[in-house]
């Protein structure tokens, strides 16, 4: 009995010690070939982050006070892809009959290793109602279990499935857009590159919300704000990068780093949202500039006084304005010919 009691008393202390060790230890190691592999400490760190996000991630938008709009129907499907069965959630807006709806495919953020579709639930409902479109929210596979290029190929195949299922499910895949936040923005930009290359469907708009667009650049060479604690720190961004694209040579691939694509001509029009204090701000700025220089229609909006993740974490007022901008841009792109 005394041993059991002692073990129960020590368990919290042991757990705290283990977590402290995991956060102070290197989360990945570099092998002889230059590629990264996650360490035991990194696995503990990742497991804790995933658990926290699973538990509290769905509450972030709710804390903003932004509305959870009712929709007509929420449906679940499983899409067969080369990376395995991929769950998707369809949000049908509650609108008067007006013919087949256009479609927006949403990809959540989370550094390629975290996140789940529920964290974007309120945003998906908002876009469905305000942009008057069907929203498809994708539960793509995460690294390190599914490193690059698996999530890119999987996301592309989901969009192709959406395009192919239009007649069966009753929407207009001729008016199709894609977008996402952070890592989801990177995947959306990569899908847009593949869509131009493969010509299997056409995108009316790509919505890139504080996207990660250059994984080849050193993380500490990005938009670091000295003497200011950033939501996405250099250390955390480096952790995500090494788990998603372990080998440096692969980070030069435009599907991992869309900013490095040699030719951006012919891509879908883009809405790019950046945040003043975000580590990834310069990625978005440079991509907007390159798209414009190569003749792609682009709208870029930088939000002052906010950091990475602000459209889900707040502050409320700039988040609300960003939600409105996304919905307005999608409505204009998807309904301009209706």
C-alpha cells in the first residue's frame, strides 16, 4: 500500500521531469546523409503538442467571439488516395435554391505535423454562408509519419476527387477554389502548381493565409523580431520543417517551397494574407511580388499589429476583417460568372 501511494505521489513529478527534459533536449538529429530524424525527446514533445491541440484547438475561434454560423448540412466522406483513406467534411450553406454551388477546399494549419479539421470548423461555416459555396475541409496526413511529398499529393488527389464527384454530389466543380492557413497555405500553393502542370481541373482562386512558402531558407533568416516573442518561434518552425521535409535537397522542390518555383505564370489568382509580426511574413510578401511580376492576379493584405495564427487566435477585430476578406474574395472569384 505504501509503495502504491509513493508511486502515485511520484508520478506527477516524474512526468514533469520527463517533459522538462524533452523540452530542453534536441527534438531531431542530423544523420550522416544530412537528413533529419526525430529523437525520443522530439516524439514526446510532438505527442504533447498534438494532445493539447486535440483538446483545445477547436476552442480557439470560439474564444474570438466570432460566430458559429448554422449551415444546412454537415457531411462526412472518406476519399481514397494514394496516401490512404482521407476523411473530409462537407459544409453545405443554408441558402435559397440557386443552382449548383461552387466549391472551396480548406486545408488547416499546424506546421505539417499538428492540427485537425475541427480547428477550422467556425471558419468553414462562415465561408460556406458568406461566400455562398460548399466548403470541403480536409483531414490530411501529418509528418513525421507522412513526410513530404505525401500531404501534397494527398491534398491534390482530394481536390481531384472533389472535381470528379460534382455530378454525383450535386455541386459545380467548374467553380473551384482552394486555400489554407500556414502549412495549409503551403499545401494549397503546391496544389495550385500541380493543377497548372497536370491540367486536370482549374482553380478560380488560391487563398494563402500567412503561408509557409520557403522551407529551403534558414529559419533564423526569416522575419525574426528581436526582443519580441513570436507565436511561431525560430525553434518551433525549425522543428516542423525538419519533421516535414527531413532532407535539405527536398526543401528546394517547389512543392515544398512554392516561392522557389522558377515559373509562376498561369497560376490561379491568389489572395495572400500576411501578419506584421509573423516569422513567415516575408515568404508571403515575396510570393505576392513574384506572382504579380509574372502576370498572376494577386491581392495581398498585411494586417498590422498581429502575429502568426491571428485568424484563429486573435485579436478579434483583425481576425474578423481577415475572415470577411477571405469570404468576399471567394464570393467574387466563385460567383463572377454566375
